[in-house]
């Protein structure tokens, strides 16, 4: 992305997903597993090589996922292997003495031997155990949780918030630290769950610390399946999937860098074939390998409700967007009302959901940054003659046209819809940019802090993907600090920026406030790296951002 170019407590690796043994973390403590009979330790091959997962929790249901390996040659992406009957069970106790739901389904090569079951009939706000069995073996036990009942008001909600995990750039210690917490209702993954690049092309500060499979850039359905499978073997990611339900959307790297509706910056039709064929392959593999629900039209944008306290609207900002503009004569296209980042149907869905929402907090899973990042912010009412003369965007020169800055008309439409309809307490949760930000969202950034705002935005850093400091190859908290100061000095609505560190966010939501706590890992090239608190910002009901001294304590 353009912006990326310009700009301790130690925890043991306590999760093992090998063969017939698994360990699941609960509240930071390794609780046990040896889930399979000892006789299976010498099985010809483990059936559940890619872990288990749950996702998209509802008040009375949750989605469960796994992948089975029916034979040694039925590897991911191979397209071979017999059909396998898979049994699933959900229990209300650790020992599966009280099984509350169960059934069977069939895993076939058509779906790469992945299976998903949408379990219903569960109780709201309840923790459950689940497991799968096939071919005489039993999977690790997973822990999941249903959402609160629609009419109930939970005391609080707490989500881990992550994005941008590049296998080659480092180890996924972020996931290990989140799995060790034991206080999360779900993980919100904002995209770039994996990367499409060939081996060795896009590493981190320490280069490529572990190689991608397959070795070439992923293009075909088989390629995407193999890459998804590789990521699922990471022990820290597997531990987190087994511990907490995920709510995911995709960004661009699940297909190709700088994806838009008709192509991608990292797609060459002359050498890589038809774009729509590649996009369809990426989407099929994503829906097979991820614990997500999709509509009949395979759409990924959807909404989850957590009682009367919050709704979470997850956006897809790649499938329907117009092509990215470029510097120079194309700059002015960002103001074109016919260009879109959401597509009309998704914008209508989002707007109507926000204006009719009955809950306290309206959370939006927003893959790319919506807060203006421009040089400098301009007031269209007084500077239009100048920007027209110079051929500049009405709101200022953007740093990164890949984010909402490149689709200013859509952003203006959405923020004015929120403000005009007096929709309060809107919080955008964002990834993509490999850096950390907190921002108020003014209708006009040039006038901030005067004038109305339409919500706030919290941007989480990458799990491993290159930060500004990595790209510059400067020591952390040196050259980046002056860049942060300059950015905040020009864009006053930006309340926080940290351009070096990798990590995650923890979002706390209660009746009075929503707070994001940023946590940073020390070294993504160290698989046992520690973690530290970075900063915390909160917004009270009806308010603007306030910095807080530390994380929310229970």
C-alpha cells in the first residue's frame, strides 16, 4: 500500500496440535487434552491435521469448522480422497457428559475435505465444548461461546481485534497471547488472514523467517487451498481458533494485493489469467477454510448482535469497490460520487442498519482506514476554487488512495448519514495499514475540533506484516516518532499514531464506554516473544476520544 512505502511477560508455547494430542488454553493455563486413545498415537496419519474452529456466534447457535485428512495422499488442494463421514458433538460440560447437540456430515474432495456445521438450539451467553470424530480418531476439543440473547444487556463485551498476518514475516505470537487471556467473547479478524505472495518476496524486518507453501504466488483454487491449510497449521493460530470464536472478513491479500471489483494491483491477466476466475477460486477456498457464514450470493458482509449492548457490522470493502485512483490527474476522481468502496447494495445495508439499530454501540468491522489522512485537511466551502484550479481532491491530498480517502464521496455520504440521523456511538474497527491509530471522525477534518463528528475509529497494528519501521529498517521508536508527530500535527482529528510495532487490540464494551487497549509484541521473529501494553483510548456514550492510563480491569 502507498502509506506503507512512505512511511514483558514471556509465555511458553503451550499449545501442541500434533498427531493425537492437543492442549487448549483456558484463562492462561494449559488444561489438558490427550484427547485420543493412546493406540491412535501410532496411526498411519492424523485425521485432524488442521485444527478446529468456531465462528459467527448467535444467541442460539454458532458455526463449527474442521478439515479431515482421509488418507496420506489427500493433501489440501490435491482434489483426491474418499468421502468421509464426520461426527460432531457439542457439550455443556468439559467431559462431554451432557451433549446438547450432535450430528454427522460428509467431507468430500469437492470442498477440500473441509466441513462446516451451523449449530442451532443452544442457550444464549453460554460456553460450550465441541469436537469432531472421523476414521476412528477424535479432534482436539474446542471451546466456543454463544452471543447474549437479543433482549439481554450483558455487563460487558470483550473482543480481540487483529489483522494482517504474514507467515513469512514472523511468528504468530499475537495469537498465542490472545489465547492465553481467557476473557474474550470473540476474535474480530479484519482481513489479510493470509498473504498470496511467492516464497521470499514479502518478508519482514528479519527477512522471510519461514517459507510459504506453495512456493509460487497463489492463483488457482488448489493454490489457495494449500496456502490456507499451511496457515491453519500454525500452533498459535490453532490454539486461538480452538479457544475463541472468530468473526472474520477479508481484505485484499486473501486474493491479491490492491483488489478491486474488476482486478487487482497484483494481478497480471497476461501471465496470471482471467481475474474473475482467480477471484472465484480465492472466495471458494476462503469459504471452505474459514469459520464464516455467507449469504446465498456468497456475500461476506453481515451483522451480528450482542444483546442490547452492541451490534457488529462486518464489511467487505474489496468485492464491490471501484478501481483505485493514482496521483496526478486521477486525484480528482476521489470526489466522483459514482465511484464506490462499498458498492450501492452494501452501502444501503450499512446505512439502514445504523439508522435503525436498537443497540447502544454500533461497531463496524472496517478493513481499511476511514479517518482522513490528508495533507493538509481542506475546507471545501472555502477552498474549492483553489482545488479546482490545481486539480486536487476537495478534502486535501491523500496519503493512501487504497483506503476511504480514495473514495471520499462514499465516506462523506456515510458520515453524513450517521450525523443527519443522529446515530450515536458508532465505532469503526480497522486493520490493513500495519500501524496503530485512534481518531475522531469529523464531518470536516479541516474544522476539527469544531463541528460535528460521526463516531470514532480504532486501527490495530499487523500481526506480523511490515510496519513503517520495518520498511525503513530503522530502530523502533526512532525515525518513526517524528513522522507520527508530523501526521498528528497536520491531521488534528488523529489522536494517536504508532508506526513501528506489531500486535493486537482488545476492545472492551460496556454501557458507559468503549475502550481499545493496544498491545505490542517485542519481536515477531522470536516465536516466544513477550508482549507489552502500548496505550489505551476510550469513548464515552455521546462523546469523543479520551486517552486512558491503562487497560480496563475486571
